[in-house]
C-alpha cells in the first residue's frame, strides 16, 4: 500500500492529519504532496490552519 493510500484510509476515519503525525505514522516527509495527489484523484480535502505557540501549520481532513 502506498503512502497516499495509507493517508486516504486514515482520513476516511474522519480524523484530521498534520505533517508531524504523517511523518510518525506513515514515514511521509511531504504530506502536502500526498494531499495534492488525493485532490488530483478527485477527493475533497479541507485544510485547517492551526496555531500553537505562535507556530501555524496545516491539518487536513477529508470532506464527507
């Protein structure tokens, strides 16, 4: 199973995913690229921007 497939299966559970989580869970260094792959396949994925300790990062979630 590819990283993109693993990420899609994870997002199908309704959870959101950040780059750090993707690195830990799937060994994925380029989550934004895998999200782009999924969007190119026709999936609608929302991007939420989260700020923690003055640092902002993306969290992705699959649209229902």
